[in-house]
C-alpha cells in the first residue's frame, strides 16, 4: 500500500463518533434487509414462473460438487470485492451477484422442501430470523469484540467443506448432527460479522458489511431448513 493510500484509508467504525457509527450501522442493516428482500423476490419469481423446478432438475441431475464449487468461488469473489472496492458501484455489483448466486443455489433445497415438507420453509425462516436477532442483540448489548472467532471460523469452514466434498465424492450422508454443527458455525459467523460491523469495517464499506451478514444468515437458513426437513 502506498503512502498516499495509507493517508486516505477510511477510518474504522470504532474510530468514528457516535452519530457516524449509528449511521454506518443503520445503512448496513438497511442493505442487509434489502438483500434478504431481493433474495425472497427472486425465489418467488423462480417458483411462480416454474423456472425453479426446471433449474432444480438440472442442478440435482448434474454434479452437485461443481455447483458447490462455483458457488464458493462466487461467494469469495463477491465478499472480497465488496470489502476491498472503494467504488460503491463495484460493492453493489458484488452484493447483487452474491444474492443471485445464493438464490440459484437454494433452488433445489427449496423445491425438495416444498414437495416433501409443507410449511417447513416458513418455519426455517422464522427460526433463522429469531436466531439472528438474538445473536445480534448479544453483540449490541455486550459490545464485545468477537474478532477472536476468525481463526475458528476459518478452520471450521475448511473442515466443513472437506466433509461436504467427501460426502459428494463417496456418497455418504452427513446426517442431522452435521446440520446442527453448521447452524452453530453460522451463529458464530453472525457474532463475528456483527462485531466487525461495530468495530472494524471502514466507514465506506457498509455494502460489504451487509454482504457478510447476509452470507451468514443464508448459511444459517440453509442448515435450519435442512435440519427441519429430516423430521
């Protein structure tokens, strides 16, 4: 990083005054709820148009490992761009791309849930929102810095990805306890991301902060839904 870039780096949230911190948090959560709303509208369109069922057949009939790998790459690129890009347009493009990727990857699971477990999608969404609200409240009330979770999340994510790849390659079922573990991992990720929103994000990266929170909420929703479908 050049001396010029160091001089003009945006201040982290923790260095701002109370009004500026409040404005950053407000913009972050408005973008998060906007992302959730956009994701929901895309899914509604896909299901009402019938595209979801055709898309589910394609995804479930091909290599799920390739789909998962593509999704992980898109997720990584979107998160990287949204956090690092100084251009607001680039941050929005990353968020939009990530929402679209999430909507596509969720289609097979949502189709299976709709066919085999009526009402479970709404239950999973409600549980996810309650869990997200509770974990957010913990961070806001305690003001604790959860940055120490970064290493745990990184290595847990690698182990989880290895388990998913192994399950696809060797055709074994990960079971309910894997879903429980992944829900716990998503909860830890929400704690970490919410803490970053309050302490560590640069003041002009509220779109990137919303993207990170959306990714954690989506992961929790995925595994809550998967767990409820096993009943």
